């Protein structure tokens, strides 16, 4: 069995699961002894950024207000504790950077689905 959902740390701490590798590009703070898949020679990195999207023609002033509020929220200590408790790493991206990331991920994942021969309905 493999677990890749946030919150698996409590299973490992209780001895119900063993952490063999992590999926991010860096080792986790709570599990510094556990290598990443990339370190083990597998070119796989899976991050779970949280993004906010809106219509293509959204007013730039509204985008800025939302961006600034979201950025401020990422500095909240409670938010960062929740990330750490779920073995998540804060990955901050501005609006343009996140847009590019989303396009790259969508393109990469479409190719992956094609390589696997999965047919989507």
C-alpha cells in the first residue's frame, strides 16, 4: 500500500505505516532521514499547491486584492502549523507564476495520461 495524502504522518508516528520516501523536491522537516523519490533515482516530484483561479478577464484590481489577501494568509502562524502537521511545505507563487505552473502541470499530466493509455470520458 502507498499513501500520498496529507496526514499520513500520524500513521507513521503510531507505527501503522513506514515512510519509505516522500514525494516533494526536498526532504520534510519532520522526516529529515527519509529520502525523496528524486533522491532515490525516480524523476517524480509531486507538490500540492493551493491556488485560487478566476475568470480570464477578471479586473486586475480584484486580482491584486485577492492576491494580497492570500499572500497575507500564508504568513499566518496557524496556517503554517497546519501545513507542518500535514507534512506540507509552503509553496508561494504569485499570480503569473501560478498561472504558468498550472499550464505546465496540465500539459505534463495530459501527456502522462496519454502514455498510460487512459481514456477519459
